[in-house]
């Protein structure tokens, strides 16, 4: 949407001129034959960054999560997951349809679960029950307002999973944000999970693309299912080049998105009727409630659009804002002026 300040998601970024140049100049081959040198370079790079044996390029974060779930489970298995997680809420029921698994949903605090909650949810070895096979975590947590999974909680969940013979998948669509905000390297997070998915097309600004990482054997299995799901692509180096460019140039700058998100949250807090805790804004996502302003999220969204700012209504009175590469600090000040008018 031209000339709008777009705070709906960090998925809306457009490739920069330098990224487009890298894409145009990419060497390509047929990736279904494993012959695309740019895809191979990207896969090796991401595996190295996450400290995993292997990585595979896939079209979307949804496919990354679904391939991981499919590769870890058998039909009828149970997957322990947080109730506001992405795979449970925003992937079209894919895990039921494509993997035949059921979710055991737990209530987290801003998306974050405790190992003790998970322990209680693990099924006993009894033929009445489904077989618990997998635990899924989301770092950062989207519906949790970009909440960072504290690493000590991840370690505890990892120990629990290993002691019970379960696999652990981390949806790291925004793991880069967690890493930049905490200084904890992506590989330090990734070492505690059997598989980690990451997105190149959110905060990092690539137009398309996600990765699944894990052991060589696991990624071979993902590769087979990627073909089955129709995710094998041909001369896809043109897109992989954008991912390589993003990893080289757009990770450190996520700090700016986090500062912009904090500024936005602190500004919003000043408006009567806005319920927000700026301390909860740890990365690039802001969630606030309009209930006390006597306005629905849809009304606020409509009014903001008239002011040239796009935002995302998340439920009846909840709004989500996401900062990213294509939103400057000046845009944040403009958005705050628009909110001021709307909440006056
Ligand atoms: N999330 C999108 C929407 O689907 C809600 C967004 O705008 O934030 N994991 C997480 C944690 C995500 O937030 C998303 C995208 C995905 C996976 C899926 O990625 P894509 O959109 O590439 O399939």
C-alpha cells in the first residue's frame, strides 16, 4: 500500500535496491536436483549460524513449522503447544490435516510455558491415551507481543523433553529479534531444540523464504516431505540470494525496530483509554487494548487508515503493531500523532 505507514506486520517489507541487485545477480540452478549454488550457500550459512548439521530452504514459515511437525510425528500423536501459538491458530489447521496429530494446548504467560506445566501434560504410557511426541515453543512469541523465551526456561524444557524421549521444535520465525535483544546467539538458543525454523521474510526483510534446521537425518526427512507438500522449487537462487543478503545486512539493524517499538509503546501509554504495558515490549511487536477507550479494534483500525496508518485488529479490542525495515523513527512520530487524533 503506497504512502501508508504500514504497521500491520514485519512481513510487509519490500526488498531494498541492494537486495534486488543481489537477487538479479544470483547464480542459479535446479534446486530439486540440489544444483542451485545460491540455495546451497544459504542452507550452509543458516546451518552454521544456528549451529545445526543441516538446513533446508522452504517457501514459508507455515511450511517450515508444518514440515517439522510432520517429520517429528506419526498420525495420532499428540503435540504439546501453547494455546496462542502460530501453528495452532494461524496455519489453517494444517497439523490435523497434513500430519494427523492433535494438539494439547497449554496456557502460557504471553506465550511462555513453564517446564512444570508441560510435564503435567505429558501422557502416561497407557493405550487409552495418545502418544505425546513433540513439544513446540515459539521464540519470540507473536501473540505474546514479541515476548522472548527466557533461555533458562528453554533449557528446563529441553531437559524435560530428553528425559521423556520427546522431540522439541522451536518456531524461531523471529529468533533473530530475540537474539539481537538479548545478545544470546541464535546457536545458543538453537542448541536446546531438535529442530528450529527461522524466517527470512519477517524482520530480515527478504520477500520470501524460511528455513528448517536440525540434524542431517532429520533434514533428510524434511526434504522428503517438502517434496510431498509441493515445496520443492527450481531456480530459486534468485530468492535465496535475498535471504543471504538479509542475513548479512539486516540482523544488527533489528535494534532500531526494537527502539521504535518501545517509543511507540511509551507514546501510546499517554493516551486515555489505551491499555498497554511498555515493559512488555521486548522486541518489535506491540499489543494493546482499546476496550477502555470505548472503541473496538476495528473502529480504531478504520480511523487510523484514514490518517494514513495501517494497523492490525487482533480480536474485538486488541490491536497489534509491528515495527520493521520499512518504518522509520519519523514514521513512528507520525503514527503517534495519528493515534492522538483517534483517541482524543
Ligand atoms: N505470522 C504472520 C501472520 O500469520 C499472523 C504475522 O503477520 O505475524 N511463526 C510465527 C511466529 C509467525 O508469526 C508466522 C507469521 C509464521 C510462523 C508463518 O510464517 P509465514 O507467514 O511465512 O507462513
